[in-house]
C-alpha cells in the first residue's frame, strides 16, 4: 500500500496544457523546443506541448552521442515525433564534445560526473540555439521527483524556461503517459539519463521510483517521520537519510544564483 494521493490524469492534462499555452502567449514567443530523448518524460512533455500549442508550433531536437546513445532511444524519439507529426531534427553532440576534450588541457575523460554534466550542457546550448532562432521557449522535461532530488544538471537539462511536469512525481508521469497513449515500450523502458554506459536512474539513486515517490510524499507532503517510512516500506534508514541529505544538498539547483545582501 502506498501513500501517493489520487491522481486525475484528465485534470492534470488540462492544467498542464493550459499552463504551457498561457506561458507561450505571455512570453510573446511562437512555440516550443523540446529535447526528445526517447524516454518517458520527454515523450509525455512533447505530447502535452502538442495538445497545448498544435503540432506546427512544437520542434523536437533529438541529441544522441555516437557510440553511447542506444539506437533504440533514437528510434523511440523518432517514433514519438512521427506519431505526433511534428518537425524534428537530429543533432549528434559527439563532435561538440570532442572539441571540448581537445580544447581543455585538464580534461579527464573518465570523470563520469563532469563529463555527464558537460553533455547535458551541450544539449542545453543546442536547444536554446533553436529556440532563439525561432523565437520559441525551451520546454523542460523534469518531474517533481528529479527536481526535489536534484537529479539533473544545473544549467544543463535544468536550464529551461518552464517545467510542465514539475509538480508530478515520476510514478504520476508514468500514469499520465498511459492516459496519453504514449507507446507502452517507452513507458516500460528503464529510465536513464544516458550519460555513461549502463546508467539507469534507479541504479544510481539506489531505490526504485515507487519507493522514492512514496517516501517523498510521506515525508514532505504528509509530514510523516523517517521511522514511519522505514516501517511502512521496509526501506533502510540510511537510504532514506541519504535521500533527505541529497535533497538538502541540491537546494541550490532549484534556486536562482544568490547575490550578496544590499
């Protein structure tokens, strides 16, 4: 038994599409640019953007890295674009990354975290190039689970204009995907940022998304104790404590850069 609140997919769809449409109108821009990875979050975001703005006002950018991005991810991203009948462009980031590797004397290629963040920031630059060129906004694909945990790159995939899924936990995004008729094989695919070989979100986080979301709802939304979560879900206390420490450690990612007092 979980602690997740009831989730009305129809209401969520209306609320999010109204939000996207309203923001684009107020910003005076002409549409949206979205990084389409082949994963569930970017697929759901793209489906919602098309509902909000019309297919002619949504551009998907697919940004694989040669020799790392699985072919199935590119095929899944292309499938989503074709289902929605939207324009898309494939931009291989490999040569851009190689330029950084060749240009930075201190570059350590086996530093997975630094290289992973660099890849996310290269993708952000591509998205904003298209957005600037077309007078559009960059629509982010982060969900509430990722944003709370800081499971994103600052000024990388976190560098966006809006986060339509930002109030939905990962497990709610999965339910919304089914409601929107996102292809089942995309919904069932193990979530991964695809920043290094064999990476999956749940392996890196040390918990399943179901466990994480239940714990977050209990601790943050329902003000339950750590002991309650440990007893209710059988998650070890150090794991929960580590998750809470991660949230606190990554608060800076969700805030604007600080300035000194006046």
